[in-house]
C-alpha cells in the first residue's frame, strides 16, 4: 500500500549533490564528522532517524558528494528532544529530530544561547492531533477528562503530549495548573507510574499510548485528534552548520526523502525494520506508521503545520518554558526545496490517505484493507488465529486504533469503533437507537 505518489517521486531525487562548503578545501582528504541526534522510539521521526539509519541512506548520499572529503556519521539516540537541543546549542550535534513543542524550545534556546537553529523539514504528522493520547489504567473508572479533577496525571512538561493535555483540560473546563496534580516524568517513568497506580492518567506522544494499549496495560481516555489541531515531528539543523555545509544538509534531506519513499512504498517491511531496531512490537509501529496509520510522512513544511506551530507558542509561554518565538524566522525550507526539486511542491500539496480498516495476517508482507469496520470484523471472526493485528479508524476523528482495544457501538447494522469512551458516548447521545457493545459482541454481530 502507498500513501502518496510523492513518496515514489522522491526516489528519483537521489542524484549526487554539489560540493560541500566548509573550512577544509575540496580534495584535501579531510574527514568531516556529522552528528545526528534522533529518538529511536519516537517512531514518527523514523525517516530522519531509525529507518534512515537502518537503510544507510545518509551515508550513501554523503559518499555520492565526491568532494574530496571522507564523511563519518555519528548517530546519537535519545528518549526526548530536550537533550538533542542541549547538544545542538553546545555545538555538538548538527541535525536533530523532535516533536513540535520541543522544536519551539529548540528555536528559543538556540537563539538565546547564540546557536540559532532552523526547522528544515517534517517527518511524521497528523492534521487533527492524533499523535498524542491521554491514557488511563485498564480497570480505571475514569471515562472522561472531567474525572481527572484532583487526580495525578503524568506527562513530560514541554512536550507535545503536555500541550495536548493542557488544551484538552481547558476545553473540558479544567485548569491544568490548579485542577490536577501534574507529574513531570519521562515517558518510560510515566508509563511505569500508570501501571503501578501512582498516576491516574498518562498523557504521552507516540509510541507510548499505542504500546501500552497493545500490551493491555492502559486504555485510551482522550484521543488527541479531538482537538482538531495539527501536531508533527520535524528536523532541525544548526544555522552555522547549514551555512557552512549546505550540501551535507541537502544530502540528509535527500536521504530523508529516500527513507520516506521506502516507508510509504513498503510500510509493513518498514515497520519490521523499525521494530527490530527499537524493540517495539511491529504491530505498534504499524499503528502509527502504516499505510493508513495515525501519522502521515511528507517532508514538506506545510502551511497548516507552520500555523499550528505558531499557536503552540502561547502554551509554552503560559508554562514559562519560552518567551516569544519567531516561527517565521525559524522555518526554513530552502534546503529541502533544493534537495527535493520538483517533488517538494508535490509533497507540499499531498494530503493524508483516507482512513480505512486493515488486517495484518501472520507472515504477510502486505495488509488487507476493508471498506468498513464491520467487514474487517467479519474477516477477523473467520480468521482469528491467522490475524496478527487488526486496525480500525475512530468513527469521529479517523484515528487508527487496535480493533480489540476500541470502544464499539452498534447502530443498526453498522458497527462503529472509537478510540476513547467520551467520543463513543457523544455518538450514543446523538443516536438514541445505538448501543454500546463489547469487542466480542461486535465480532459476533459481524460474523
């Protein structure tokens, strides 16, 4: 399955680049080290990190420069964007990938410390905000955000997941500073806290919500796509590095385009590669990065994403994590436009694929797509032992979720899945004839 024709067009862009600028003269045989900071388990950055590294695309592009230099790529893996920003502002990391809120902090810290950075491309994005989810324990009585009042909620302050939590609580009429006890924790710590019962809820970014749901350790309380605000991950580069070695940065962006094309053309194989590199279940990787997954991968800096980034500034300012951020000055698509050529405009115009239900059979290298969730359930009911994973899009937001972890509603002959109970309840309230059913009941009705 393929997301967009842009992915395949990008494969044609892998011609050698012009000579690299720098202090060493071309042909002097000097070794140039390029340091890339990435987050292996933040799997919506894989086209600029985990998958890119496994394909060896960047190294191939650097070897194609033929400018007399020998290039060495140092890959540095981190759990969040904060340490990548710290290394970049120290002049030790040249290129990094992270989520939208960390990107703003990256821009602010870089400017403040005299090491300005530039946002040069996008990795994975969701135009409604579905990359972030608020989770609670499987046996929790909580069914809406209103129930979080007075409760302990874990998140990583300054992350996109924290931004989702703040916005969602405000929309629910709660004060994120006064009405909950916010625990500032790294994703793994927060996940452990939720499982141990020391946190009542967890707001986190990909891939933690999907992983915990897949493992049966948590259930969704709030789908970030309910905000209907874009969220994304992107690539940032030090300004001084970009100016000194533009061809190297363009080589990276060409390599990113190659990784994006590979992911879009071979989503199952890409999921397996990322799973092998990260230790995450391939089923979880595919939930986010699959053919119709929660994330879409296009490198272009779309106006919707830049607009969302500007809206994010106020959230960080309220939390006193940044002051004003010059987003227009931070965004710089010149390098990507040069690297991708005509394909950049196609990427800019590309839209996410329509949400569909999918079944991943054991041993299969492609998934099966179904027109309706009911058709998927009928297939699963008839092939239970042969299905590795089944995915369905939320009937309201379109966010993909595991079929056996979704909240199901029967409305006449239709079977409708929802990520979170609140959206299911909203549907039930607007459709008096509909009723909530279990996954098992949904399978029985579909078969």
